[in-house]
C-alpha cells in the first residue's frame, strides 16, 4: 500500500500519478515508455499516467502523489492508503484503429469509446487520435451514435413542461450576443428557456463570459431549476452543470489540437442541449467567408445533418442560416458586449440596431415553437415584448436572482485605429477582428476587447476612428498593436477606386 499525497499541478484534463524512483511497492527501473496505472482505494478507480520522480521532497518512496485532476476524482484525504496496478489498454482503442482504416463504427463502438473517455481511460493523445480518425469521415448514423453516447445518463428533467427551448449559434462572428436578448424575451412570453452557455473557447468572449459581467453563471442542476421556477429563464455556464461530461473532455482536446469538424460540432451541440432537457432548439448558422461556416453549401450540409439527428432523437430543431459577413453589435469582448446587450434591452437610441434586429428575428422563431402562435407572428410578439420593457424587467430579475456581479472595469490601455483613406467601408474581416481582440486580452480579461465605431457601409474620412482597442495589461496591449499595424481587418473602398 502507498500513502496518498496531493501535488497542486494542473494538467488540463490529464490524470497524472507520481512515484519515487525507489518506490517500495512498484518497480520502476525498467520502465521505458509512458505507463498507465489504476489506483484503488477510493470510491472510484482512478486511471492515471505514471511519472517518475527523483526527489524525495516531492514524493517519498512510500508515497504516490496525484495531480489536481486525479486527486479530485479519487476523493480521499492526504495520508489515505491506496494500491496500484497496471491499467490494461482500453478495448475501445481497437475501434479507433478500425476508424483510421476507413470503417463505419457501430453505435456500441461509439458508446464504448465515449464511456472510456468519460472514465478517463483515454489520454489526451488517445482522444486526439479519435478526433483525427473520425474527422476524415463520419456517416449521418455515426453522428447520431456519437450524439447519443455523449448525452450520457444524466439528463435534466423539466417536469410538466412540454416545450423547453434554447438557442445556439455556431459562432465565428465577433459580438453577436443575441442569446442575452433572446432569453429574457422568450422568458417574458412564458416559455421555459434554461440557456446553457459556454465560456470563451477561441473567441474574445463566450456567452457565459458576457453574462458573467452582469451576474453569476455557475449553478448546479438543483439551483438551475430554482432559477427557472422564478423567472422562466436563466443564463448559466454549461461547464458548471454535471451533464455531458465526456463532451467537455473531448472539446478541450479538440481546442488544443485545433481541429473543428462539422460532424463533431453537430454531435457536441445536440448532446449538450439534450442533456439539458431541451425539447425545441433553434440553431443559428452564420455564413461568411471569414466566419466559422464559409459557404451556403457547408451550412446546408450541417443543417440537414442536425435535422436528421434531431428527428431521430425526438428533439424539434429549427435551423436558420444568417449573414455572418461582419461583426454583430459594436462591442467585442465581455464588458463591451454586455454594454450593447443592455442598451438593446433598454431600447436606447444608440443601441446597435443589427444586434437588436437579429435578436428579434431569432426570438420570434423560438416563440413560434408555441403552437398557439401562427407562423410569422413571432417577430411582432418579440418586438412588443422588447419595446414595452417586459424583456428588460425579466433580465433584471434574472440578474438579481442569479446574483448581480461586481461592476468590472473596461481596459484602461487604449488606442484608436484610424482610416488610412477616405471612402466607404466595404468589408470587415471577422477572423482578423477576433485575433486582434484575443491578443488585446479578451477571453482572459472581461474588460479587454474592441469597440467598433464604424461598420460596413459607413463613410469614413482619413484619420477617422474605425475602432478602439482596450487592454488590461501592457503585454497584451503591445501584442495587439503589433498585429493591427500590419492589417486592421477593415477594407475601405476609396472614392477614386469606385469611380
């Protein structure tokens, strides 16, 4: 038996165990490759990769140390006695080899793979192999099988609710926080909308980041239900809910290796929403050459795939394809986006009209899930709810019920990016704007980001401000400045060129 020790090391979803090179119970002299072990003694068997330590100050010969991830899973105090054995290779890895060879996998095979991932039997390398193998080709039935497997056993139940709605945007468009306007409109109408939102992955701010500027977003299932009982709607972080756990692990690895494949995206979105108990889902696919989905053909393929999986799993899906050619709203970054959202809800004259109109369009589509509304009536009803102040009242109630957040500060390090010529703004590069915002610190600091003062179609004069960079520290500010000097993302059609 070995004595358990905790080492405060985070390894990004990888379980790591540390043994001294002179371990009293396990011979490590002849180890020449990465070895996985099982650790017994806690409520759950913990699977971890073994690392060898040559310093008794870190790990003594009679100890086994676990990193943060593994220590949380074993759920034992330091000093507890545990035993270890070699972990056999998960049998489901053979299915990944079959997928690499070009085979179609069965539902049982996908279930085994996802179960092993959820149980931490897979390393991040194993998960990356799965993503690469399945990224080359997946049939529609395979996407269905993957979705079912990733839903898992924990599904939030909304008793006596025949319609539970949500909205998801595929992203790739800076700003675009329609969710925070849609939710109070739909809740004010009377439909149940437990909005599950993500934190920033590769963008300047996720929906959860922007909402966290206004209110607390971390709730478990029990408290989420209490929030819904009070307001019909809530905007909470998906990562705080104990649902679709394997999907969280897969998404982290997907982000690290930079692979985004439509079949995986479809399975991930639908698994999260089904695990959250959603019965009716609106999916927004923005299309633009600099957005996540580049063409109408790609959008249609993704739309049909999601509709197929939705039909097979009895979740009603409405997929809309929208314009993703430029940023939506004026703010890019959590604080600036939250400002735009509240301006729309308050019906301010300087509220970004593109954000307002898109939110009303999408909210109207969700309201039409209610069979009492005829097709086409949703927009008018949504507009009445917003214009009358009902949506603002509900949003204020949601913020109060979830717990109002301390007012964060906008980044004090600023620079105005100006036009280098007179003309008309012809295009704004979404990908470039996102990159500049991320380098400025958005995604790490809620107060960092870009304030877009000009949009497509606006006339500008040489020297006039196009957008303003906000950073919270000097290093980020310098990075953003070095990139923006090369190309700022704005394409201006000079009047002479137009002639």
